[in-house]
């Protein structure tokens, strides 16, 4: 019985330490992650997108979580960011999501030693209405 108490006590302490050091606002992982995210050297349009990543992703978890994600393609980043956008209170708009994907895909390409893909154009806020279908008339159709 005493062994069980010791094991449970140690487990509880380890869980408390793990939760305390990995939650949002943890300072040391955040600082090291920002040091590993040198977006100041990126092109200006990518830098502004990376500012969105820092602002939005840091709201729910450490930036380190984003920077160590094993995501390489733009398509995978799109799915990843879309999932995070659905989290309650994320505050990630559609424009923020596009910006985050541009930044993170650029960074992933640089890390892989590949040429970064060009940034995608943001989707229009509202899609234009489709043109009504007009059938051509022939002389036979005329009254």
C-alpha cells in the first residue's frame, strides 16, 4: 500500500510540473521559440503574416508548439490552421488563417531547404454572384 501512495504522489507531481511548464504563457519555452523563429529576415509580406502567427497562436499555447509541429506542406498547414481556427476563443479570422498558412508554409520550406511556395492570394470576403445563364435565341424562337 505505501508503494502505491508513493507512485501516485510522484505521478501527481510530474503531472503538475508538466502542466505548469507547457501551458499558455510559459515564459522560457516562449522565449526560446521566438529566438528560433527569425522571421525578421523574411520578406516584408511574410513578416506581417508571421506577426499574425505570433499574435493568434500565442493566445492558446506556446509558440514552440507551432514551431515544432511536423507539418511540411501548404495543404497540411491549411488543415492544421483550420482546425485551430475552430477552437473556441481562438479569434482566428479567415484572413488571419490565410496569413498564418503563408508564414508557416514559408518557414517550413526554408527549413526543408526548398524554395518557398508563393503566398496565396487571400480569398475574397464574399464570392461574386454567378452570372445568370442566358440561352442564345435563334430566329425560330422569335414570335
